[in-house]
C-alpha cells in the first residue's frame, strides 16, 4: 500500500469536472471547438493547403512584388481545388 487514501467513488448524477468549470472556460473550449470544426472539418489538408497558399503569397509580396503574388494566388487556389476534387473522387469511387 502506498499510504494514500483511495479516491471516493463518484455518486451517480454528481457533476463532472466539466460542469464545475466556470463559464469563461466552457465558452473558450466551445469557441475553439467551433473554429476547429469550421476550419478543419473533415479535410485538414484543405486547411493546410490554405495556410501554405497564404504563406507563399505573403512571401512573394515581401520578396518579389505584389503583382507576382496576384498572379500566383489564383494558380495555387485552382491547384488546391483540383487536387481536393480529384482526391474526393478517388475516395468516393
């Protein structure tokens, strides 16, 4: 025996640790879960692709020119869309 008292059993219907948190913590967790579901959802690769496209465009704006960024942006977005649709068709077939 380790000398530590055993944990008391939790009676049925007793509030769990989740319900004992304050509303700011519950609101923050709910807010985070909403944005995770909204942005990531079923296809996290689209979120990653979006972040990569934004990063490439931001890098082009700072290193080359905004004209280059405007030219590359639709190409990258179209490539992401085509890759996503092709991946979805492979999975559905």
